[in-house]
C-alpha cells in the first residue's frame, strides 16, 4: 500500500477512528506502517529520524517493521504522529514539484515556525505539537494564506 492509498483509505472513512480503542489501532497499524516506510524512503530519513518522528518505536522494532516481521500494534501517539506526517507529505506534494516536496523537510526555512532551521529538526524536537503546527503551516500555504 502506498502513502496515497493510505490517505485515500483514511479519507473514505466518514467517522474518525477512535485511536484509544485497541481494535481500531490494530486495524490501522498495517496501513500506517506501510505508509511511513514509503515516506521514509521518499524523504530519505535515517532510522533514528524515523523512530524520533513516530515516537515510541525503537530502532529494533523499526527494522522489524521494514522487514514485515513486526506483529505489534502502534500506540495512539505513534498513529497520531504518522497521520500528521502523511498530511504533511500530501500537502507538500500538492504545493511543490515532487523533488522539492521530498526535499522540503531538510531545507532550512526562514519562516517564524522554523527560525532558519530545517522542518525535520523542528518536528523531531517538538513532538506532536510541532508536527501538527508544520501540518497546519502546509495546509495554510495550500489555502493561499
């Protein structure tokens, strides 16, 4: 499943998933893992960067996820983070050429949210609040603000 497929599947669901519910998390985990694996490839993320971005996942678990050998369930926190990352990815792809969209998170940004820093560093250091702020920033750019 591609990131785009995961986005379409999520958009097709009329009622947002209850991420506090273990059954919902079990159902969403395979698509989320598939999406973040593809995203990590496109954004050329290191293992450390991916684990930091998605939260409470060790590098050992990440390696097993990439090999398809992990049978766990992602936490509410990790699914929220992945959702924000997929939203950022989608927004960037709508705004920019494919190449720029995939490099954007690594480019220094003079905007007030970033202060000359790279968006990836801001997101890693700021956790979910910064991930959501970056997503809101991208959505605002798409809206012409």
